[in-house]
C-alpha cells in the first residue's frame, strides 16, 4: 500500500511492484512483435482456456 501511495504522490499513472512483475511488464517491449502475435494467438484461441485449465501441466 505504501508503494502505491508513494507512486500516486509522485504523479505516476502506473507502478509495477516486484522484480518478477517488472521483468514481465518490460518483456513485451523487448520481445519481437511476431513472437508476441504468435503467443497472443495461442493464448486467445478458442478453446485455449480449456487446454490451459487447472491440472493441464500434469497431463
């Protein structure tokens, strides 16, 4: 909560907290667009939620 309020006081619109989250947030800017398009197509394809549901890694 402290970090969010400090960001608000500094006038920041977005504040990403945590190293892992920060790396994930900037990875989109570093990844080539064709890879991002391919990944988004896989993630948002019909039936993708059913394939990546709970326990899908154990199959």
